[in-house]
């Protein structure tokens, strides 16, 4: 749960960092810089930690599959989508990730089947995100269909990547090696797109705000975040890891209150309550304790 909370902060900031980066850079170039620079940082850290990247076709084929669904496709889709929809609406659409995760895990795993509690918990979580963000954001749902569809494709891709990544534990590959390998593969996948469509070397120097946005995306929302992400999948499973998308709006609001001194409204408390109920329903342990403590009903 501690790792989940930290991850929610790191990925919650990605929407803000991406919005800054888009003010001076095109989508493919942003994604290439994000995954490429993060891969270099992680590789340098691996050398310091005296770890090496695994070899073999099977391992690297798996890296490329995860890279496509976890990085190349969703990063491009969100970068494209946020050109026509607000960050708030993007965060709501991002909150559908656990719903996709429950469905994908149900059909493609043996130990993470969907239950009524999980489904109810996901719906409560999505409702909580909507309540916290406000009905004014939902007014944008009628337009910019392509941008919204791009974000939904990204969330489905995240879910597929989360479930597929479970295999690395059985391969004996560390979370650091998985993060470095899949980000390297993602850079290879995105490089041709950036070269053909945007020619990054011809772009003018972006404003300082866009540069800081890239720094945040690379160091915080990618390099550090993905090590935690794969560590969490290894210990908590894919469905539980994807719950991070419910916590992202909470951490964003708490940061605005305690760091920026902004106010907190009743709708934020209501949304947090719904998300807490959803997380408890998905986790299942609280409900199990309540059931075990309930008196048995005697039938005459």
C-alpha cells in the first residue's frame, strides 16, 4: 500500500508534466525522450548496482510486448488525446484502467478472477474519481471523441501490460531489469515514428517550462515510477497494482492543499470516501473480517 501511494504521486504528476511538455514539443518526440532518457538512467544505475540486462530472444520478445502496451501505445495515445481534452477529463478516463484490468485478468489468469466485490469496487472507484473531479469536467464528454477514444485505448493497453508483466517473476528477472529492458524496447519502437513524422533534431529549442515538464516525466514519472510498478506487480498482482489510478486524483488534491495551500471541498471528501469503499471492496480483507465477526444466523 505504501508503494501504491508513492506510485500514485509519481504518476499523478505525469498529467501535469505532460501538459507542460506539450507546450513546446510534439507527441512522438515527448514519448521518445521520456522512455529513451529513462532507459539510459536506469541502465546507468544497473551498472552501478552491478546488475546486467538479461539476454535471450524470449526475454526480449516479452520486453517488446510490454513496451508496446505499457509505453509506446498509451504514451502516444495520451499525448494525442490531451491535445484536445483537458487533463481532468484525461484523469477520469485513466481511472477506467482497473476496470479493464479486472476483465483482462479474469480471462487470462487463473488466480485473479473477477468477483462481485472486485467489480463493485471498480465501479465505486470510478464514481469516486468522477465526484472528486466535478461535473464540470464531464461536460467535455460530448465532444472530442477521438481524443477520448485515444485515452481509453491507452487504459486498455495499460491493463494488458499489467497482466502480461506477471511472467517476469517466473523468469527470475528483477523489477529493475524489467524496467530497463522494457523502456529500452519502447524507445526502439517509438524512434521510427519520431524520425518520420517529427524530425526532433529540426525542432526549435522548447521553452523552459516544457523542459521542466520533460525532466519530471523522465526522472519521476518514468524512471523511478516503473521500478516501483514492476516491484508492485511482483508482490501484489496485476489487478491490485492497477488500483493506483484511483489514488492519483486523491494525491493530486492533497498535494494542492498541503503544498500549494489550496482549499478542499466537500466533493473531495465524498470522492475519497467512495474510492476508499471501492478499494476495500476490491481488497476483500475488510469484508472478510466483517463477515467473520458477524453472528451466525440460526435457522429453525
